[in-house]
C-alpha cells in the first residue's frame, strides 16, 4: 500500500512538472531561447560584439544555400510566435513576445522586401568588419588576432558569394557607396589594422595574419574593381521602397501605423518650428545679422587642437552634474565613460561616438566616449574647419546625446534593469536614437546653458514645451550687472541654436526618407533639401542624402523623439501632481529598448491612449 502511494505521488509530481513546463510563459521562453541560438549562429560577429565570445573567430556564411536556410528559419519562427496569444502570457512575456516578433519582422523585411543580399553590394563590402577585435581587449591579443585570421580567410569566399548573389542591375547609390566602402575596408586592413596589432609578439601568429590580411585586402580591392567595371555602368537610379513597403516597415518594426504622408506632414511642421526657433535665438544674439552669420560666429568659438579632449571631458562632467542635481534621470553607476581620441582606424567614419560594451561582456567592460581630433599634418585651415564642429555649444549637445543622459545612461540603466535577454538583444531604432535625440532638447529645455542655471521645479515655465519642469528664470539680484544678464541670455541663445541645428538635421532626414522612398525624390533633390533646410554645405548634404537611399530608418531619430514627447505629455496628465521628469525617465529606461508603442502600454493605464503614438 505504501509503495502504491509513493508511486502515485511520483506520477502526480512528474505530471505537475510537465504541466508547469508547458505553461504559455515557459513555452514562449523555450521558443525565444531557440530563436536566439540560431540568430547568433547566423550572425557570429554581432554575437562577439555583444560579449558572447563562444562565437569569436566566426563569420556569417553568405552562400546562397546558407542565406536561404536563414530565411526559412526566420519564416518558421515568425509562424511559431503567431501561435502565442499575448493575452494568455504574463504582461512581461507579452511585451517580450512582441519585441521578438518585431525583431523577426525586421529581418524578414530585409530579406524579402528590401532583397538586401541581392540588391545591396554594401553588405558584402562591410561583412568582415573586425573592428570589435581591436577596439576592446576582451582576450589576449594573440587570441584576438587568431580570430581575425579566421575571419579574414573567409573574405575571398564572401566576394565570390557577392558576385553570385547580386542582381544584374543594382541601384546606383548602392554601387557607388559599396565601391567606397570596399576600398576603404581594404585600406583599413593594409594600414590601420596592421598598426592596431603592432604589439603582437607571437611571430607565427603574425605570419598567419600577414598572409590572411594580404589576401583579404586583395579580395576587397578586386570586389571594388568588379563593381566599378561590371555594375556601375548599368546601375539604375531606382532605389525607393514605395509607399506600401515603407508603411509596412514602420508598422512591423516600430509598431507605428500612421501613413507616411501624415508623418511627413508632422515632420515638415516641426522643421518649420525648429527653423523659427533657430532664427529667434539668433535675434537674441544680434538682431542685425542673419541666423547663418550668427551660427558661423558661434562655430568660431571652439577649443584648440591641444585643449579639445580636456575641454570635452571637463564639460562632460559638468553636464553629468547638471543631470544629477536637477534630478533629470537616476544614473545607476558612478563609473564614468572615458573620453579618448578616436582610434586611428575609426577616424575616417567617426566624428564623436559612444562605445559601450555589449550587455553580456564580462571582461572588457570599459565605456569610451571617442572624439576625433585634428591630425598634426593637416594645414591650419583644415584644422580650423574641423574644430568648428566642436564649438562649445554643439559639442555639449553631442555629449548630451552620446553620454549624459543619452546613450551612455541608456546603457547603464539597461545593465541595471531586470531586462530579459530578448529586451537586451533586440532594440527599436526609434527608441534608441529617439531617446538620445530627445535628451538634446530636454536638457536645454531644463535650463542647461543658462547662467545661473534655473533651479529644478515641477512648475512649467511660461511657453515651455509640454512636460518641461524647469523653473522660471529668476530675476537678477541687485548685485547682478546688466552686462552679465545680457551675456547669460546670449549664451542660452547659442545653446538653443545648437540644439535647433541638430534637430533640423534629424527632421530633414525624416522628410527626405519619406520623400525619397514614397515620392521619388532623387539624390540631387535630397541634397538640395538638406542644403536649404538645415543649411549644410554640398558635400555633407549629399552624404546625408546618400544615406537615405539605403537607410530609410534614419527618420527614426525624430520619429522616436516625437513619440517620447507624446508619451511624456500623456504620462504627465495621468500622474498629475505625482509627475516628475526623473520618475518618467527612469520608468522609460527600465524596460530594455522596445518599440515606444509598447512603452505606452506599460506606462499608461488608459488603454484608449496606447495607439496614439504621435
């Protein structure tokens, strides 16, 4: 009898375990984990960058067979995830599910609608980017160079795959850019990469590297020559997605269902408002000069080549203190990002950038705020032109975007949050860049750049943007000289011009992306749009227009910013007297990097507002 009871208990216990393992949450988690394993197996370079070093030395297989297999895998998981009912999952897993679905839709869109491996030769030109192996010391140099050797040995095969996979006729902007990238990559391998591993001691590994490096550089040079000879003469000006695909891109990957025409209408209206803000700020500085003249004057106020990094570092600390003292967001770590010169091998493509470790990196955990200096051999005129971009006002706006409270704080809060693996791996373009771009406006709205800075308050100042909490400017005390008050106003106006300048650029990206991909705007017309609306010179304006041909998602800087501002308005209405910017920002950054539509669902109690993203 006793043995029967024990047997029945064992059966009951086993049945309970099986049942528990088959709950919707557990079943979803198992499928998500299976997808992630396959995702990294197909994208090992990305896994290494995220800190998963079991993938070191591996590279994506671009053969037709492998690409077709990955497409089938994506379709299979897209179908499997459709079988889960979000309402039957916990709220956490319901959000997780939709983040993963959006990530898979993004990959499928690239495969099926963009036909990226058939139409975009840039994919192959940058496929063997080994920067991750030299920018972070996550393993001994010898081991990292062995990984580089393994990757470089596959470059000739990647070029063969490119020649096999690419369509006969390709979009002209893609071919032109791919030629530049391939030649630049070959040049990087022959010069900068060799310099980056100069400390390598193992002569056998060095010999292996020299051989693989030479062959990889030769293969990339051959690829550029082939594109120029075989593809450029018959290239087509056609690159546009078209209205239907563009709307699907936004709807499936960012969960924004507004028609592109409506977003364009909003963007043009916002662009006009920022241009007015730019002009009004210029009048406060000197009403007798044009905004362009005033801004040129502002650009002349910059560090020397020798003081560039020290000044950036000093001002970065001031910005951090302002964020903390004004309770704009809780910074969960005292570890600072290190201000360093951009490594030589990255200077051709980087002006200033934040380099944070991957969420799973356990060894090389330093974060670097890279600033690209002038080169000693440059003539004085070129040095002066370069430093105008680092004028004190724009440089602070860039630091706000990249570090405090932009991308670096975003990284710190992600690491400190209880985010799931899916939330740490798959991010919304609009949320990641939208947050950093939103911070530029928010910090200036909150009084940074004014002297003395206004004290924090929950009372919006007259005329402030919705949700702003900066206090009204205090009247000058009798001890304050009229001259210093005027100087303070001019200084604040210079910061407003710098902030508006960055906003106009991102708004031009939004407008050009939609016009290019839904209204047949040409590269030349896009270039002119940037010149006329954010006052860029021809060369950088053309570079921005060219980017729009292959990265229509660069509208997400502004789209994300506007969504965050709308969510802030709605959250402030909901919270009433309990609202604070710090509370709002902390909650916003506590859930990974999801599409902002999902953050509305998490943060707003009124379901009727969930879909009102703008």
